[in-house]
């Protein structure tokens, strides 16, 4: 076993020596014999024939213009759907005959002065005028400019128990009994119990018989006139008649112009007398006018003819106007006293129209 390993090692050593010998042996010089032996001709490898260069033919190339890349269209924003405009809620119409008109006339609190009264529903403004140039003679008259939201505040009162009574009484007394703030003479219905008598929405004569023109004030604040043959009391009440008087005449024509002549049924139309008139502008706005007369002393007041009263109604701007009882009956009551200066101190009458005191 150990001998085999020694032979293997000796063989390997011999191989190594042989290799070292060949690697260190000098080069052997070439002998003459070797020179006489012709060397074989070296094989010459032909150089490769170069490929002919291709003839370059200049070709004009038409280069198409470069089409720019399309710019991306921005995606349009969707058109917003229009927002529906809400229907405006109409402002409620203020309540009352005057609606929203004349806001400066009414006050939240009651205000009472020597010549005026104001509250939420009623306003009265009094003025006194002396005129010695507009009419045939000098005259002193009084105007109550009235604004009312509820026509039922304009009331009527009789001297007796009700409007079937023929009794007459002093304007001041009747007014005080009904707690009136302001009052004026009425139509003296007791002179003709057959006339139209609608008071405070009630009829006291369903079959009036008269030859004079009647005036009706309705709950909606409008005013109208009726000839004797046109009086239909049930129809008037159904239409909302609140007050109805018979005296007259009406003082303006259908166009609101002064009259140039008076109906022949009326007497004393051309005489100067104290007068009382109810004027109408529009629903909720009225005036009452009293002209003193028959008092020439100190040139105070001689009164007006009916045509002059018609002109005064027009001058005041009335759309309609109606003549009420005049002469000594023509009186204004204001805050407990007679406000004007009725001739002869005034006289008793059967009825008044008034506005209640606070």
C-alpha cells in the first residue's frame, strides 16, 4: 500500500523535471542543411477586393411639414343649468280702505291736538279759511280733511231713540251722547220721513218716496248718487250700503267738474247761505266742509250759493261731493264744542254724522 504511493510520487516528480528541462533549454541554431531545404512558398492570401463604393446620387427629399401634434381641446365645462328664479311672493296689501297710501297720516299711538287727531285707523285735520276774493262775497269756511281705514268709523246718530223718531236735538248734545270726537250736521231726515234713510248699515225706510237725489256711502268706501226712481233699497243693502242720505244735490258732474246749473227741484240755490258738504276723493279719503253765512258784521262770512259750493268742492280736489243740510243746521262739533260759528247760534236737527272719540 505504501509502495504504490511512492511510485506515484516518483512519476509525478519525473514529469515535473521534464517540464523544467524543456522550459530552460537554449534555442537550437539553424543548420546549413536546414538552409538548403527550400522553404515552402508562403500562401499569399489575396487582399480582398474592396467593394466599389456606391455612387451617391443626390436625391432631393421633400420633407413634408411636420404637422404639429393637435393641441388637446380643453374639455368644455358643462353649462350650468340656470337656477330658477323663485317667484317673488307679492307683498301683502296693507289692510284698510287706504291700503298703503297716506302712511304719514296714521300713527301707532293716538295723537290729539287743537286741530287734528291721528291714530292707526283714523286721521282728521281741521283748517279754517277766510276768502274774500274767490266768490261773490266774503266767506269763512272750515274743512275737515279725513282719512279712515274702516268706513264703519263714520257713523250716524239720531236725536231720538232711533232713526224712526221725528225728534230734533242740538248738534252738541247728540254728539256728546255718542262720545263723538268730531261731528257734522246730517240731512235732517225728519223733514221727510219718506226719504232714503240708511244709517249704520240698516234701512229705516224700505220704500222711500222723494223727489230729491240721494247719496249712498258703501262699506268699501265708495260713494254714489241715485235719482228718486233708481232707489232700490234691498239692492243697495246687498251691495254693502253703509249710510244713505236724501238732501242734495250732488255738486259735481260725471267728470268731476263744477256744475253750471242746479236741478229745478232745489230752491234757494242762488242765495248766499251757510252750507254743509260731504266730499269724496277716493275710498278712505273724504272731507266735510261747513261754510258760515248770514254774518256780514266785521265782514266775517256771507255764505255761498250752491254753484259756489260746487266750485269749492272742485277747488278742494274732490271727485264727488254732496250737499247736506245747511242754513242754521250747518255745524261742526270738535272735542266737546261747536267749532264754527253757526248763524243764530245754530238750530236743533234730527241727526248727525260723526267719528267716535278715543
